[in-house]
C-alpha cells in the first residue's frame, strides 16, 4: 500500500492589505473606534510539474489576530468565520498580524487610524499549496501551543476516506477524531484535548496523523498542549 510522507504545509503569507478606508460619521479626536477585517486562506492545487490546476478560497476561522503598536501587542482577538474586529482603538499607526503559532506570523500590514470614523481593511489572504500527486496535506495546527482546543486544517485534492488520529510521544493512540468520507478542499478539524473516554489529556507533545484512502495518502503535524 502506497504511503507518501508529506512535508508540513508551508503557508506562504500573501498580504493583500492594500489600504484602509475611513467609514462612518466623523467622531471627536481621541475617541475610541474600531478596526475590522477578514482572513481567508487560498488553496492552490498543482500537478507533479508544479502547474496550477485551480484554486479556491475558504475562511480561516479561529486564527489569532494581533494589533501591534511600537513593536508590542496592544490587543488580540480571533477570527469568527473569517471576520475579526478590534474595539476602542485610539488614533495612531498600527500593524495587524495574523498568527498561527506562537513563533510564526503569517501575514501582516500597517494601517493608520485617523480622527474620523472606523477603519475597514482589505482582506488578508494566506496561500497554501497541495500537490495532486501527494493527495493531502495538513496546515500548521492553531493555536499552538493550546490549552483547551486546537484546529487542524486539512487540504485534500479529491473526496476520500479520511482518518485523523492523535498519538502521544510514546506512540499510543489517544483518540480518533475523524473516520469518514471527506470532501475535497480545505476543511478544519478540531481536537478538544480529550482522549477517547473524555478525559483531558496531560500537557505534552502530540502528533496528529492523517491518512487518506486507507493509507494511500499520508500527512501529519505536531502540537503541544499546555
């Protein structure tokens, strides 16, 4: 049975924030206002020669978004669907960062909050590629490390029977979180940190192993529960 070990998906940040617009009625200088936007991931399918076979977009739900000023985070939130929003923002220059792991910032852009109205920014898009020959791949789990739940984005080029299992560092099966037919495209899976009987797993390193079509396609990612 053919098993292909897929390298962890390299998410290439494509920051398409080309600008911001002031909206709404003028407000008094210094009054708090809002910044809102969206985060999407674009899946690109390629053949064995790297030729583009098509693409599609999906909202990136639950990913961390930071509001930075002067090199420090002044606020943080998570996307709901694709949308995020910061409230009570003072006048100034900020950087919005999209984060998947504690160390990796996938996209960012700077913006200016003026004295008039709220700010709506263009959509941030992250690009992810999957090779048709490899069949599936796994995006970086987020948030990572995690405490209560972690999301794993699985990208498949066709419908297939999919198994998603969580193993500890000792190679023991902790839980099977998916065992069903899986649609083509980018779809998220969430693990709540519990084992097969509902007990919360201890802090440590875990491996999320994904098999497609009874092992014909294979990928994995590691994560840490705090």
